[in-house]
C-alpha cells in the first residue's frame, strides 16, 4: 500500500513529504491510520544524529490513530479501535518481564535502529530495485506518516470519549514528564520539586507534581512565555537563569535546605550541576534530557555522598504505557491534567515549520494533523 510520509535525510536537513510503500502487517503487527502525531525534541535529536537513526528514515513517535488492519496473531486490538502508539520493547527481557519496558535490554535496537528486530523495515520507496529501503519502525511506529506499522505491544487502546487528535504526546513526551514525577521520583504530598526546562516534558512534570500535591513546584526556563504557562499549570515559583542565579534563588526559597527532588529536561551539563546543587539531604535528581553517550556530569561527589543525595536516569517516565496512558487520560478527562494546553496543531505539510517553531521555543508541543483529519 502507498502512503504519504515525511522522510528525514540527515543532520538539520528539512523533512520531505514523499509517497512511500508500507508492508502489510506481519502476524504480530498492526497497521494504524494516523490521525495526528506529536513532535518530540527526541525527533530532532534523531534527525541530527545525536540519537543516530540511520537516514533516510521516517521519524515520529507520538502517534494516535485508528487501527485499520491487524496481523493474524494480534489479540489486543481490532480494526476500528482507537490507539496511542508508544515506545517499543522486546517483551522478553527482565525489564519487560517486570513491566518496566522503558529499560528493555534491547531499547536502542527496538526504537532507534530504523529496523525491526530481524533487520527488515516495513517502509521503502515505491518501485523495483535495491537501495529503496527506508528506515521505519522508529519507536515501533514511524508516525510522521498517514499510516504506521506497529508491533502489537506498541499500541494502547484508548476510550472513544477522549479526543484522539490530542492523545499522541501521551506516548512519549507527556508520559515522560508525568511518569518521572509519579512513577520514578514518586513526589509525595507536601514535598518540593524543581523542574529544569519547561518544554513539553517539564510542563508535564509540573502538572503531575500538582496532581501529587507537591507543596513547592519550582519551574526554571530561559523562555518567559513558558514560565508563564508553568505558573498557570501549577508552578508555585519560577526562575529564569538568564536573569537570576537559580541555585541562590532556590536555596533562599527553601530556607537554605534545598529541594526534595530535581528533574533535568535540558540535557545541559551546567544545568544538571545546578540541579544537583539544589538538592536537600536525601534529595534525588532525575535526568530525562536526552544526553549523548560520553557526557561526564559536573557533580560534587562530597555533596552527593554526605547528604545521601542521588542522581538517576529516567527513560519514558518508568511507565508501562498500557497502564499509564489510560491513567493519564482519566486525569485529563477529570480536568486534573490539562496537557492539551501544551499543544499547537499544524498540518503534516507544515512539519518543518512545526519543528522550527518548537526549536525556537514558540510552540511547546506541535501536533501534526494528517490530511483529512
Ligand atoms: N528520557 C526520556 O525518556 C525522554 C523522553 C522524551 C524526551 N526526552 C528528552 O527530554 C528533553 C526535553 O524534551 P522537550 O520535548 O520538553 O524539549 P524542549 O526543547 O521543548 O524543552 C527543553 C526546555 O529546556 C529549556 N532550556 C534550555 N536551556 C536551558 C537552561 N540553560 N536553563 C533552563 N532551561 C533551559 C528550553 O528553553 C526548553 O524550554 C529533550 O532532551 C528530549 O530529547 C527524553
Ligand atoms: Zn525487553
Ligand atoms: Zn519522545
């Protein structure tokens, strides 16, 4: 079958809309008609080879859509079901067994290789001949396209009462920020959290901290409009490091004690250093910003050791998407988690503009609508 997809060609190169051939689903796969898909900062990191998905490839990993066809062995979903596509995992390793598939032992292979586990791709340029294979299966979906081929594990059925066109970001960015707070750090009522970087991930963390009843929710960003939105979504204090010393500000705010938790979403080493410096004794700093391998953190070992402080990496909010995405939808429908406030819609044809606006800090979470939706 032929579909329209946005093809990534390499570092900083514009994505091009092209006609692409997509295979029929294999026995354990599902073909989804994409309704809308979010753009996550990680898509830019993949395009720019910081997370090296070999080009040419179809990126996109926050898709929502309707199942159109299923492989013979599929039992979880049926044609007509509404689904959110999330990250991919093997289903067989110790982490998958423990329902923490974000730490799947084959996470990189299953999400960033642009290939299925057997080395094949479901996408190619139409026509005969070699050299026409396109990278697909990115996060088990490659949803910058009108249709996506997904492993059954990768799709989460969602209720018809929820607006499908906004749900895609629950598959990655929103799940990551909310899960970091609710599942990984487990911020509790009355505690304090500092969120460094208030893009889609950071703002989702802010909203989740409010749901958890955190007493102090401190948001830090260089973009004033994002800090204004952070306040509206639950931040009790905001700091712009372009204007003031964040460490001094947070220490003053907490009476010299520091915060119970810090979350870095910027992936900048100096910011991580500040985040750790702000921790109270027994405080935990979570790292979600996507860092390339080889980055050595500027962390004071004495400060860490003496107060029993710790730093930990967090992937996809420690979430099991099958449990956590429906839980976030329930919170949204109950009016407690208004993640729709982060979204700006663009048609698929304006994907490069959407990416540009996100990189410029003008749009928090671009969501691309597919033609006809
Ligand atoms: N670990 C995971 O599972 C996971 C999942 C999704 C996204 N990510 C990563 O999380 C990060 C955040 O994603 P996003 O979509 O929210 O990106 P984003 O670019 O929208 O947000 C990052 C924010 O950090 C701010 N920032 C940059 N430098 C700063 C500084 N020095 N001080 C304070 N703020 C600063 C930016 O202004 C921006 O608002 C990205 O690195 C992304 O790749 C990780
Ligand atoms: Zn696994
Ligand atoms: Zn993502």
